[in-house]
């Protein structure tokens, strides 16, 4: 952002800051070169030349780009990269076609809880989580990671809109989908707990609150003051959750190794 601001004139040029950022990017380029991936190296060099053009001398990087642009190694790597991205795009496109059909089924008039749960199961989000973990550097793994992130964000944003409209049933469905995309994310689980509370499902709301704290949720103010959770305040499980989070926040942090 600082480099963009200096290039656009929104902030004064700062040679010291420019050099600091350049050195950081040089380290990223070094790691790219260590990876041995010609396409990654070429893209990193192009990005650096473009980012720092007009702010410092980039002639050495530009010379490197010129010397490798038309080599067989770089051309073949870029061709493989393009083919790989096309496959990833295809996998994403196939999923989102099914995703739109599932959403239509979930929110169809007359759809009950059973039909909604079946429709969500049809998204096979646990399969995507496994692909993300077990096939991280493959087309399938990369597509799975992008899909899970995109669906989670869409569901959270969609749920916020339905919450503002007072449509608690839709909020719950969106948060159930989001939590399947990120089952280890305490903040997503907190949103799911809040959705259960909105739907007067105290049992699941309280259980999910406990899970959210166990998996990293640490916003005590939100836990104590979110109006959606107010109906739970008298429940012993809610008071236990508050006490658990206070204890967790009061504990000394463990220094990183």
C-alpha cells in the first residue's frame, strides 16, 4: 500500500521506506528462486520491476526479465501454469454450478430442516477440506482452498444481510455452510452459535459457543454484549463460557519458540 501511495502521489516519496520494502521483496524473490519454479520466479521479477519503477533503479531486474522471457524453460513453465490455472478454473466453475442449484433447493418454498441439511450435505464440503489438506499443491487442492474461502466469505456476508432483515432461518443456513468451510475457525463458530440463538435453539447455541472458545474465539465484549445471545445469559452453560474465556484471556501467553 505504501508503494502504491508513493507511485500515485497520495503520499510523499520516502527513499528509506522504499528501500526497506524493496529488500523485503528481494528476500521473497530469493525464496522464489530457491523453489526452482521458473514461472514463479518470472512473475516475482515482473512484479518487483513494476512495483518499484519510478521509485528506485530496477534495471538489473529488467535485464533479468529480458534475458529469460523467451527462454524455452520460462515459456514451458508459463504454458504449464496456464494449463493448470485453466483446470483450477474448471473445477471451481463445476462446483459453483452445483452450489447455485443447492442454494436454490435450500431456500425453496416449503423446504424443511431435513431438506436443507440434505442439500448442504450435497455440497460435499468435508471432501473439499480433505482435498485442501491432502492435495495442497495439486489443481484439486488449490481449487478446494479457493472454493472453501469463497463460499465461507459469501455465506458470512449473505448471513449478515439476512440478519439485518430479521430472517433468522436463512442466517442459520448460511452459518452452517460457513462453519463447514472452516470448522476450526472459532470466529465462524461464534457466528454459528449466534445463529442458533436467533433461532431459539439454546442447546446448540451453548454447545457451539463452547467450541468457538476452544478453537480460538477471544472477543469477550462480543460474548457478553451481543444482543443475539441475550436470551442465553441466564443459562449456567453461558456463564461457564464467559468464565472460561475470562480465564483463558487472563492466562499468561506462551512465548513462541
